[in-house]
C-alpha cells in the first residue's frame, strides 16, 4: 500500500513539473524604491504602449543652458557685454549689428540676433541695436530707426533662441527694465544748442504696450529741463527713478529724480563735490543698484588741467542721499567702465589700470594681473562674483583696433585672452 501511494505522488509531481514548463516566465517590475544598477539597465529603448503618450522635451529654465542651435560666430568684435553667471552672458558687436550670447564663459559666442532684423554678412548697413539685458535668459533689443517715429522692440526669454516682436510708438530709445514686466524707455526727440528733448514711456507687460508718462514740448517749461545731455534712465521701483547727464557748466551735478514714475522730475541738490575737484566739468552717469536700497553713482570729472577722474558716490537709503566714497584717476568709458557685483565690491577700468574695491567704494586698489599687456587701454569690465570677470581692452584708443577680450577666474590675478 505504501509503495502504491509513493508511486501516485511521484506521478503527480512529474505532471505539475511538465505544466510549469509550458507557462511563460514573468519578471518583477521594480517599484520606485527598487534600485537598478548600470549592469542591470536595459539597452533597448522603452516601448510606448497605447496607454502612454510621448512628451515634448523640457524647455530651458533659468539654470539650464539655452538650446545650442544658434550659429557660432567666429572671432566677433565684442564691444558691449554683460555677464550674469560664470558661464552665461550677452554681448553686442562694435557696429551694433549683432546680438551675441555665450554659455561657456566667453570662449564661444552664438548669434542671437532677432532673425527679423539680422543683416546678411555682405551688408554695409548699420542697425545700431540698443539692447537691455535683464538676466541670462531675458533681454530686449530694438534697432535705431532715427526719425521714423515708430519702431519695433524684440523680446526673448530663452537666451536668444526665440524672439517676440512688438511695434512701439517711438524709435531711438534706451531701455531700463526692473523685471520681466515693468520697464521704461527714454526716447531721444532731438537735440539743439546745449539741449536735448526726450519722451519717457512705461510698460507693465514686458514691452507689449507702452504709455507715455512724460514728453518735452517746444516752448513749454518742464520739470525735466530741455537743457543738458541725458545719459540714460534708471529706476529702483515703479515710482523712483533717475536721469543723469551733463551740461556745460563747472561743478554742476546734472541729476534729476522722479517719485511718480517719470511724470515729474526734481533736481538733486544735496550732492557735495570734494574741494580738490572744484572747477571741473562733471558728467553724471546712471545709478547702479546692487541689492535693496544700496546703490552707487559714478561721476566723471574733467579738471581745468584736462585730468580725468571717476568719483564714486554711495546711497544706503534708495537714493535719498548720496555720499562721496572715493575716486580713481584715468579715463573711464561710460556704459561699461565701472561695475559693482555686490553691495561692498566693485571694479573700475580706467586708462591702462584696473581698480578693485571691497570696502563700499572707499578705497580703490590697482590690480596688476598677469595676462593683460601693461600698455593695454581698458574699456569695459564685468564681474559676477569675487573670482569671475571679463575685461575689454585695446592697444589703440584712436582706432579701437583690435578689441581684445580677456577673462579671469581668480579675481584678477591672471587673465586669459579669449578674443580675437
């Protein structure tokens, strides 16, 4: 009996084993907590089933590099430039015909000019592009139409990969944007003997629509005088802004402020000129705000003996008061010759010298870094932190040829020439 039972059990086991061989094997799908090592990962592409949908690749964010689909420009003549990270920055060529972007610290430059205005390489025309760079992804640019009365503004939010365009009720404008939506345009209406007429427009939708908040009218006395050259416009917020400039009068600070978004203006009258610069012609540039209510005001001085200096004033209360800090000797170029990257630190390119301050602009120390010829005339400087900076120089200030572009990654101790 026991032997018969054993035979039955053995036969049953054999039958079950045969059935198991005919069933398909199933693999266990890893749960989100399962780890798949590189040796376990399959090399086959995933199959999209009927319940899955293919998704578009993610768009670039502020921390990602723009799509490298823009064409490379070989040895461009970089002139105006602004960096926002150690790798990301904008530039414009000397002739104002091309907007450029870099994603590798200036070693390679890509053509980000709005296609609607781009000129063929053989063209002799001049666009006079006027750009404003908000951050590494966001910029506005418009060509100088010079007298047509209307123009176009182009806007990018992806580092120059794509541009939107909007017709503006003005041309020949310079811009200042507070953020991606709020901005101002100062429009040149023409100059006369010792005067310059301007109009001021405001946008709150990124440049799509513009509202005129101020304009000069011939024969009418305005809060912002017709006299004097207007260097540009800067705002701290939607209400408080400044226009600097110059007038052919010694010891005169040409600086006007508004507290109502540009509708009315008043002259700054509480700025003191140090006695050693008395009798000089002054050119007041735009304030540079570097965090909250802290800002710096550069003032170029030409003495009676034709010596050039740059004076630095500082505000800690949003421009209500300006206090003289320090000065450097030498010719400093407007629109790029001075840069503050932190509330206490800045750089000035003056003549053949590069100066650095880390004490709120009180003291400026010359930086004799290797890699830049001692005879090089330094034109523009941009730093993003204590280590990473860029300088534009030339050996010839008469022709500004060639334009040499340098980069440092060690706070100015050494420089590498990137262009030409």
